[in-house]
C-alpha cells in the first residue's frame, strides 16, 4: 500500500511545503526537480497554458484525443486530478524553476503503480532529462509509494517512448489490441478482443519489478 497520503500532498496550499523530488544526473549533480502539482501551484502564471499546450502537442499518444483548452485543463485538475487518491502529477522543472514538461503516476494501488502523462514539453540543455526523471520517479514509486512493480502503457508504434522505457529497465509484458472510435470532436481508443481491433497498433503494457530495479541500481535508496 502507499506509504504517503496522496490527497494530502495535493491539498497542500503552501509553496514552501510542496513535494519536490530532486532529479540528478549520472554524476549525482542536481539538474532539476519533479514538483507536485498541488493547490499551491494552481494559480502560478503560465501553468495551465503549459499543461494545455503540452497535452495538445502529445495528443496522438493518448487513448482519448481531443483539442484541449485552458478551461478544460483547469477543470480536469480541480475536479479529477487533485481529489483522486490514486494519481499524482508532477511538473518537471530545471534548477531555476522553468517548466520543461510533466510526469505522473496513476492507478496507485497495493503492490503497483503506473507511469502516466509523461511529456517533454520544452527543450533544455539538460542531457538525458527524461531518463533522469524516470529514475527519480522509479525510486519514489518503490520507496515512497511502497510499490512492488512499476507499470506503464504505451502505443506500440511510439518507438521513442518505448526506447526510453527500455533504457530505464521496463520490459514488455502484454500487447493489448485497440479499437479506434470517432466521436464528435474526439477520437477514443479502447482495449478490445483481437477480432474487434482496427487501430493498426496495440497498447503495450510494460513492467519493472522492484527486485530487478534493486539488482540494476543497488545504490538506490529503497525502503519499500
């Protein structure tokens, strides 16, 4: 079970007490932070604009695809993301606080948690930034959330993302068929039986158990 109170973290209204996970490069140098999107962050200038822009830029890689608006993004944060006990979203920031993307965890449940909403929104000079963000999130998922397995889902044709996840240590566990449905102003993909699939690609489930993480990264501070 989760060792931290997810909703309490997101209810925080004091920027000084915001959850920040330090991002470090291969040499241990601090290159940024994953900052929890909590109530203290909601009205920061440009946050909603950034999240909306990044979502639209990455829309082809979501199960539900639509034209995001600032109003819809704020509504999603306030009514779905912040109150949820099983999900948390972070903003990727450089040491100066500049926002570079977002990185989330969802489906937090006893024994496992799932990477979600992983988006590189802006270019930066930080080498291998998303890899280092992934390592930070893996350590927190195992040590902070008490998960035994980290999971994720990714479209099977998203080779760049799959390459990153394999570098982190994830391996393919299951290939799920998808059906594409067009609705008004929206495209939805849903997992179906193989004969009903029409997407032309699958939904790949990848996983990374804590035992394998410990073997690969024995110096990581893990308490879960």
